[in-house]
């Protein structure tokens, strides 16, 4: 077994040797080698200025500045105390860098176009399966001599309500799915059947090609909580934001322990499937300066101070940890500020009016011809509790 301290970075030529580790589930937790493994995660997208995630995902030759930043970021995520990274838009080098960090696992998002008007369209399904194969092959090209430290594939993230409803309306006769590994009841919708088919394809391809079976889930959110239910996969994933609950579900019951609406919403989501693990796959607070300021206890969609980001994230984590039924953990959205949200030109500066660009636990700082990162207080606060 190689050794690596929390803050150490190893050479790409000196990877950590990892033991065989398997993941499973029970009623409340994700299990690592049959022992509960509480996810302490963070979303990571290597979207540095000038580099868009969807453009660098297929790159096998990143510039040294970007590669060095990715390696530093993963080491700093580990140093923060995280045990899991939630990846999407991930170039091969992210896995190569992760291979050098001990006891850091990942959840891989399979990005599915959320506003596709018909998820059952045959061409769309075949293109999605081609993309799934590309992601799986990219992972195993790095971990070709061992099992990768992957916990799960997230098959889709926040499909739009209009696309869910239009797909279901177009295919009322699709009410079930039966595959190699995924078999549903006969009362599901066409969108749910689409997710079942993509999940079954993921497991089938991964096992047939690489003899490994990762866990499977789908990341839902508050706006679509009542119109899509993917409980036939291994665990429930839900993106939950404290500011969204009073806006979309103001009648949510207060939490049983803290009394917050956020805890009440987490408890409501868990109560729908009390015998399935619930992982909060996103929660976060934006510090965009020009948004309307709300403050505690729900905080705002943007407009938060850096102190409020810290206070709010700690409150959210506490709410999750003290909910009526146990949860499987949380992934914080997100590690880096996302300047890239609206394209290449947008990626070179941070828009004070764009709320989505300011969720980071760290901020980007120009340094010569490249960029470095600076920790916000929230990074240090998470390091203290993790």
C-alpha cells in the first residue's frame, strides 16, 4: 500500500496502489466492504478560464497549467477532509490525478441532456448509450490494472419537468422495463423507463467489459420530486438547496430536530422510501454579490455573504445529519467557482450578476498568465468538521 498524507500530492508516475474495495447499500447507508461509508463529498468540474468542461472532457492532452491545477485541486479536496468527489465533464487526467490520492473515491455523473423533448427517441437513446460507453471506457483506461475507486454512476441529473411530462405524454403505453439487471414494476412512466434502460445498459456494459458493477442512482430535485421516482435503482439521490424549499414547497413541515424547512424537506424525501439510502448529491450557497439578500435560516439563491455561505453549509450538513432517519451523506456544490457557465468568452471573467458562477468553496485568482485558487471560509469550516 502506498502512503499519502492528507495534503500530499504524488507524481503521476507514482500512483497509489489500492486494495479491492466493493460498495453496496443497506436501508440507510452506502456500504464500503459491508461497513457504512458516510459520503463527505464535493462536486468538482475542472472549468478553468478558457476551458469548457464539455470541450475538455474528451481531451487526452491538457496543458500543463491545467493539469497542475487539477492535481492541486484534488489534493486540496482530500486535505479538506472529503472522502468523495462527484465528477462530471471529466477529462482523463482527472482520473490519473485521482489515482495518486489515497482514500478518495468518486461518483461519476452521466450527463443526459435534460431538456430533450422525448427521452424515448431511439436516436437519442443510442447517442446516450454511446456516451455512457465513452465515460466508462475513459475511466477504465486509467484503472486498467485494478478496480477504480468508483462508488456509483449517477444516470442523469435534474431532467426538466417539461421534458419528463412530454415524454410521458408521448408514450403512455410504456409502463415497465425489464433488462439484464434492472427490472421495474408495471406502473412506471416512460421517463422512468428511460432511466431504467440507461442504468441497465451502464451496468451491463461495465460488467461485461470490465467485470465490475458500480452502484446506480439518478439525481432528482425539488421541482420534479412528484413527477419522477427512480426508486428501482440502488439508492435515492437528491439535489437539495435550502433556498429552494420555501420558494417551491413553502408548506413543507419544519424539521424534527432543527425546525428548518430544509431539514423538513430532507425528511420528506427520505420518508418516501425509508428503506433506501438517501444521498444529498448537491447542496450549496452562492455568494454572488448582486443578488437579493435573504439571510438565515433559508438563505438566498445568491446574495449570501461568505460568512453566510459558511454558516448555511454547516447548518445544512447538521440538518442532514440530525434528520429523523439517517442519510447516506452529502456532496457540496461545488469546489470551484464556475466562471464558464455561459461559454468560452464568459469563462474569462466572473459576472457579479450570474448567481451560478459563485457557489465555490474556493475562488479563482489571476496569477501571471494562469490562475490559482484561494479558500473561502467555507472550505476551512468543512475541513474543521470533516
